[in-house]
């Protein structure tokens, strides 16, 4: 390997290197070749005394929840381009790991994701979009690692309690069935399975899950616990030999680059199994670049997984634009390759799971950090970051102040690394827009005559990768279409015979699950509808509303006319509504305000100013019953609103002050079956 590297290096050295020279040295200026050593701190990179921990990869989360909701609606070629930027090796983020939510029907941050088992005797392994996403990731990178983790669970598992451990065998069967279904229906091998995201773990359940996995021939599937804090899982494992044996990885969320001694004492792999969740501008990229290095330097964490993969949900939902890139406009095809994509590439394109960190990693004297990894076959990758406090603050936890200043850093390669003749150089500069540079290849660094020594001039908010690998690439696609607001005139009749996805485009379920439905006993105008399919409250992760709701449209809509055909399935207690100016979603859905027009199977109608129904603008009785279709029309203009039933005015001139804008929505009273058809919005921002 060393001889082949030397021969290749000599061949390349004979060529003119123009990657940085063409830009007048402004980009190449940070790099000082080792021929003239400057005074500065020296950092030794040495494999003589063995290697550090095994590197397990960099990844991202789809879900937790519904964060990829709008991605599936993108037209081609834009959808494939987005997926390439995320998963294609040596192109963009080139992720090693994809972690997905095991849909449990509950609200899990920005929406609900459907379960594969809404009810005890129900199994459907084609609901939602995570199956599709995993297959697309595998299509681009067959070696990508797949993980599954529940946030919420369907209500039937709790037997009347909001608790998934009432029957641990039943819950273990439910989770294992998801893994088996992934393989049977989609040929997907799940590599890691989690317990319950950021909630209490049950030791008996973890052991039962391991036994259930083994009984289904899934010995290869590893368990990660507990996707919360380092404690109490670490202490529990130290006190329980059986638990210690069945847990393969300790996963902590937002660890602030630090771990605890008890976690280290387990001698298990330590991961930051959810991190980042920061607005994806350059500060977010700085956060991501810093923790990718320092999670290992400070905390011995060998994998870091970002929440979330792609910001493909309405931006005004909680934690808008907290993905590695942004794709929230399927109606226009517009997307943005944000800077965290290229911060990822500095590590992901030049390492692979199974590489090893060197023991010689650490902090730079004047701020920043460096790590080095090797495949043990002669290849070396060094990643250096100098992210300032101002430009790398993550949303959580609070980062104590620190200082980064200009410095000269000398690196000395020793052991087998001293024979490396050349390092490719990739560079990013964050911070000031005038100085910004993302994932740019510079001139190679030649080490043939410098005894493996080189010096870099480092400034604030820089990211360097120096590597023996020559396969790095800043992939690109033609510019996507320009950004456009949600269409002000929008219709959907849900007339799809064999839908590829279970959910209608652009509807974002916030409580409950709304799926395409075929009325086998209705050959007429309402054969194909959208149906709310939950009749029981799920085991919640967040504060789901008491009434189901699915939002759609432009949050800036003010004056709207919304109409929809509705069908109440539950006699007496059934009810449905349409709504406009809905101002909250996600984990805040319980407190959503707007204008809600309800009808009930007992003949009552109601107009409320909130989803919970506390603010009642108007109410009365009308001829409405279950098992019949009705058309509701809601018009909101300025501070006035009115409603029609089957085209006839039912109420009008109700004064509305708040809110002034928001989404359109449909939904049901409590968790009950109901159908919707011929949805239509005419809106003005």
C-alpha cells in the first residue's frame, strides 16, 4: 500500500495542481507547506502504540417526527437530487447511517408517523415513507447502516395506559415485527434497534427484546440504549451483567461533547445517537463541524447522528430548518443544499465505519480540535476544525464560552504514517459571507521531503480535511427551480386507485393519521377518500391534541375559503371540522388557535377559535347525522368569517381578531373514524 501511494503521489506531483492557484491564493493562503516550518504548536499523529476506538460512522435521523414528510412529494429529478446530496458516496453528505422513526401514530415533534400496526390484528408494511427512504438510501449506498427507534406506540399496546411496558413481550413482538417486515417486504436489513426515544427504559423489556430478536434469527441486530442521557442506563448496565451483555451501544442525546465515567466503564461503544437539531445556516454548520470532532476528542463517542436528515416539513412547525439541508417546497421543486451538508462531507467522504481513530487526537492550543483516522491499510484522514464560539453554538446544550484565535499548527506523522508521501486537502471557511468557502479542494500537500511534517496557518471558523484518499468530490446538480409559496388555489379529490404512499400530498398530520381510503361499498362520487384511521389515543411521546388534525398550505395565508366534503362514521358522538388560520403545530398542537367549523352526528354545529374548543364563537343545531356526506365551506376575510353547509349559509359575520394567518386543516372530534373528500382552498396571503 505504501509503495502504491508513493508511486501515485510522484505521478500527481508531476502534474500542475490548479485547485487553489486559480483563485489568486486567497483560498490557498491558509496552507503553509512544510518546506518552510514556522514557529507554532506541534501535534504528533502516531500509530506506533496502537489505535484508538473503532469509528462507527456519521448519520442523521428521519423522523421524530415527520421531518421527511414533504420530501416524498417532490417531482423528479429534484427528489433524486436531494437524495443524492444526502446518501450518494463521494457526492455530498455521503452519510454512513440512516436512523428512522418506527411510526407509532403519535405526535413526535413536527407531526405523526403511521404505525405498521394501528390495531392488534392489523399489519401493513407499506404505510408512511420511511420504508421508501431506507430503500433509496440503500440504492445509493448499499453499505449504509440502518437503525430503527420508536417515539410513540399505538394505543392498543398500552391496554388503557399510556405506557409501552404493560406487556413487554407484546411490545417486543411489535418492534421485532417491524424489523421482520422491513426484510420480508422491502429486503432491508435493520442493523440497530432502540428502546423508547428520550423516555424511560425498562430493563425487563430490553432483555425480552434481545430474546425475541434471537428467537426470530435476528442475532445480527444490535441493541442501542437508551437514546436519552448517559444515566441511569450506564449504572444499570454496570449493576446487571445480563443487561450489560444484551446492550451493544450506549446512545446519549445532546451530550455536549462529554460523557460520564460510568459509561466508559461499561467498555461499550458510546454514541451521540441524536445531536445537532440547530438551524441549518453557517452557525448550524459550525455547530455540526465542532461536535463531529469533539464528540470523540472529549467524549470518546464513535458515532454522531444529526436530528434531522432533511428539513422537509413546514418551516413554521417547531425547529424549522433544523435538517442537514432544506427541502420544504415540493410544489415548486425548490431545495437548498445547506452548509451542514459540506461540513458532513469533511468527515464522511474520507472515512468509513470500521476505520479507527488514532490515539493521538486532541485540542489545538489556541482553540479548535483535530482527529485522525486510519483504515489500517495505509490510508489516513485528518480533520481539523477551528469553530469559534459565536459561529458554532448548537441549540442545546449551552456551550461555555471559549476562544479561538489565529495559530500555526505543525503536525508530525510518525510510525507507519511517516511513509505517507502526499495528502489531499479540502477546505471550508464559515462565518463572514465575504470569506465563505465550502468544501473546496486545495493543492495537495507533498510530504516526500519533509519527514512527514507540515504546518498549517489556521484562522477562526475553518475546517480542513487532509487525506490520502483521492475520491473526494463536491457533487453538484443543475440549480433547482426558484422558491415559490404554496399554491393559493389548491384541490385534491384523493382519487388514487393504488397510491404509492399512504398519505395525501402536502397534508401534514399533527394528531391522528389520515390515509388514502377506498370505499368498497360506494362505487359513486366518494369511492376514493382520505380517512382518519385511529380510534384510540396512541401511547404518546408529546402532548398530542384530544382532537385529530392534519394541516396543509401556507402559514402566511390570511383570507381563505376552504371547502371539503365530510363523512362522520361514528353515530351520536362523531364529529368533524375544517379550519383556517391554524397557528400552531407539532409539539404545540394542543394550544393551536384558528377558526374551526365543526359539525357533529347529534346535529350540533360549532365555531371555535381553538382546536381544544374552549373559545366558542357560535353554536346551534342543524340537520346532520352520521353515515351521510356533507359539504362544509369556511370563508375568512379580514376580521370576519362565515360558514356554509351544503352550499347554504349556516352562520356569518363572526368577528375574529386572532390569529391573523395560518394553515388550513381538517380533522375529527377525538380519535374516531371519519372521511374527507374534494378538499379545496382559495387563499390570499
